[in-house]
C-alpha cells in the first residue's frame, strides 16, 4: 500500500487530501500559500517550537505572533490568544508538543468566532487523541514531519493532510508546481536511510547526530536545515516534493503503526511510574487527551550538564527545545521573537530534557536512562 493510502486509512480521509513533501515545513508553506497568506499578514504560533515553523510564513512575507505555553502541557495557552490577535491575523498554528494533545475546544471556539483557520502541527503527534478524536483532524489542515526522530521516519520528509475542502484544490495545484527531487538526491537520501538503519541505536544516536550535523554543515550530507535557512533566507530548492526513497521508507515504517503507538504508550507509562520515585515530576495528563508521546519531557536543574554527560556515556536524551525558536543559533529577532515574550517557554527551554519512547527503547533501556538521570540529573 502506498504512503498516501496508509496515511489516508489512518486519518480516515480520502488519499487525495494527502500530499507528500520534502519536509514537514514545506507542507505548512503550501497550506499557508493556499490560504492566501502574504506580505504583512500575521500568523499566531506556539512560542515553543522549531524555527522551521515560523520560517514558512516568513518566506511568504508574513510575521508570527508568539503565544506562551502552559508550563504543564507545553502547548499554547488559549487564555493568551487575545493578546496575540490583530486585524492582520490570518491563521493560528497549534502544536501538539511531544505528542501531548492541545486543548482544542477553547482554540477552535476562539478561532471560529473570528473566522480564522486553525492549522495543527502534528510533527510530534501521530496517534494522539483529544476527546477521542485524532490529532490532525480538527483544523483546516495538519502537517507532519518524517525527520529521523519524528513519530515515523521517511528519512527526512513531510506530509500534509488538508481537511478543508475549499483549500484542497489550492494545495493540489501548488503540489503540481513543486519540484521533484533529482535522481541523485533520491539516491543520496536512500544511502542515508541505509546508513541510519545500520548505525543508529540508543547508544550511538547522540554521537551520530552530532557527526551528521557536522557533515551536513559541510554540505556532505543532506541535513534537516541549512544555515541559510536558520538565518531566515529561503533556500532555492525549498518547494519540493518527497523523493521516492522517502516514500518507500515511510510506507514501511507506517505498516505497523498501531504496534509502534502501543509501544510508545507502554514506555511512557514506565517513565510516569518510575520518575517520581527518583524525585522527578511525571507528566500530568488530563482526561481530555489520550497522548502518544514521541518524547517524554522531564525538567532538570542542570540541563546542559545532563546533555553533555549523555553524549559522553551514550544515553539517548534529547533537547526540544533549546530556545523558543529551536535550535541554538537561530536569529530569533529576525522571526519576530524578542526575549521575554514567552517566559514559560524560556524557562522550559532551560530545564526540559526529553526521553525516547521509540521502538528500539526496551524496558532495560528505560532502566539505563533512569539510572543515568538518578546519578547525574537534579530535579528542577
Ligand atoms: C521537526 C518539527 C517541524 C519541522 O519538520 P520538518 O520535517 O523538519 O520540516 C515542525 N514542527 C515541530 C514541532 C517539529 O518538531
């Protein structure tokens, strides 16, 4: 079954509602463009995100207004929406951070009163539900990332599901104008996928990620973002479809998605059960959401030390997000973010590390990670 069809069956949508892109951000760009977003417009965004989210509207000439997070859920705090809206607002992007479902009801109500479309950033959230309904099915459209460390990999890549019928034609015709990756690029991506499979495991991932960033910085590997992009310049080959090798990888990884979702839930439950005994706060989940966590957030007082030691000892511990517009090195002012705009987000950036839940994490790996935290991390 093709990747489109597998996704369509997961979301119980027509396959024609799904388009496949070179990155998740490109799907977002297509959706915003289909909405008619242009110079001077404003987009409301969670102020705790990857810079590739605000860069998509930025490349269309729009600016972002950032809304701080609820420190308990890491998602946009709907009570703050009023302070971010203006008569130039054209859309609101909510992000189900770490796979924690955004409290959708107040957002949808607020947006519908103003006639604003809601877009869901599902780059962390495949399988999470809010009041029984799958994340990605609430707004005008939802975008997904197939980067290496996302819910399921397409070896870099992105997917867009369009729910709004009026937007669908626009997105489909934009898709027709997008470039196809060259045969050489497809081959290089295929090589990277094979290398990833052979080399990356929970003990090597920290070191290999560093090496991979180094190689892509030199232009020797296809990375997730160029320095040009982080500085706010649109790469020439930005608007591109997914390569065949990525589609094939995604297809394979989606084949047993329900098994993977169950595994992630099982591993998250282990963290929730065992972290409090070590003095760390477990994630508080509410009754409205049934979360499939991509990563499990934990607050520590000595984040940089924990990350450094994790790299040294080969323990898989991640850092989303390093700054409100991740990663370190982003020129945040260029994207309209000034320090102090989202204090809860800034605090989370200094405290939160995240723990993996993916298929290669076994119960004994969980023990190894928790043992590491017990020895080296101090609860925040
Ligand atoms: C990874 C990520 C993106 C961007 O996905 P790409 O496929 O790299 O474009 C967007 N939003 C969030 C929350 C992400 O983690």
